[in-house]
C-alpha cells in the first residue's frame, strides 16, 4: 500500500466520522452525554520477531526473518472508528493494512507446494495479511472516573495473500485465503491525571478452526493483538498517544487442496509494532 493510499484512507475515515457525528449532533437533544464518536489513526514501524511458513508436508518450513529478508523494519498503519453509547457500550470498526515485501538470494533450496526454488536463485516474497475487524465492548466500571475495564468480542475478517516468485518470473506459488475469525476482547485504562492516561487492549483466541466454522478440516488457529498505550489530551476533543503492540498468531493443519500441494499449511508469526497516533472525539 502506498503512502498516498494510506493518507486517502485516513482522510476518508475522518471525513466519514465527522459527517456522521454532525448529522447525529444536529438531531439529538440537549442531553449530549449519551454518546461519543472517536476516529483513531496510528502510523509507525513493524519488527518481525519470528515468522515461519510451510506449504505441503514436503515443503520447507521457511524462516522469513532468517532467510526471507524480514530482518529489517517495515511501515505499519492502523485506522479505526469507535461509537460509545451511554458510557457502557462501545462499537468498533478497524482496518489494519499489513503487507511485507522482500527479495532475497536463497542460501538453501526452498520447496513450496512441490515447487523447488534452487539455492543461489533470487526470489521475490510477498506476505500480505490485512484484516478488518468489528468489535463490541461492554464497560463494567462506567461510574468510575479513574479506572475503566470492559470485556466483549470481535469478528475479524482475514484477507491473506502469500506469494513466492522467482526473479525471472518463471516460477511462482501463491496461497490466498479469506475467512472470519472470532475473538475475545478486553480493554482497561487508568486516568493518571487530568490529561495523561495509560491503556491496555487485547483481542485474541486459540481454538480449532473446524469447530468455529463447522468444516471437516482439522486446522488449529490462534490470534493475539495486544497493545500498551500511553496517551495525552492536547485539547478536549483531541489526544495523542504512543503505542507498543504485539501482533501474533497463525494456523496449522490440512484443508482440501485447490491447487498444487497436499493442502497442509503451517504459518506462525510474532510481530512487534511501535507507533504514534491521534484520537479525535465528537
């Protein structure tokens, strides 16, 4: 995703939220404490702690960080809209772009779904795993001005594209997948003073995928998206923050093959992101 596209998404998010808030404000009565809109955007970098993938039982368990050029920092961004109702119910819409591209000279043979990329050849690698997430959170300490704690659930839609292509274009393998992932959600925060606050938020689950989606495929999957945030209120509607996030998960198992290979996939990732962001409230 280009910088132009990132700023287009950011601008669209703020304009959409502003328009929705304005329309609602014009129609509501004098009791303006019932709801609040928030637009959140953050930009930063991503570091790969550990990331491995394998396609087919005969395939290479490929280490992206060690052998795939993921030992450097990558740009990362995140955009979300929040609607809080009566200080107890919060609804979220989140978009997380995630696209990592690299090109390496292979030290060893790489086998992907029965196709071998020979040692010494140059390979282009794409790991695209953007996701969309809708969440609901129920606040359990709505009457406490200093501490907040909420629990709820999320439904995430993954949109994965993982590709391997030789530099001369003669060899190519790709794995694509779109699917829902339910998760549990928590968020807790403490107001440190009139302007500063700290917040912990996490979405995660570990479960058999076949149990969740009703399929016959024996696949076990997990996600964990956990962040620690320190924020500061600049003005009444705007605050800024620094964010440290762990983003991890993956899946292992065999599904019905729809291309080359036997359908076996093993994919686990552990990422850390550091970002700065802004929250605008209405």
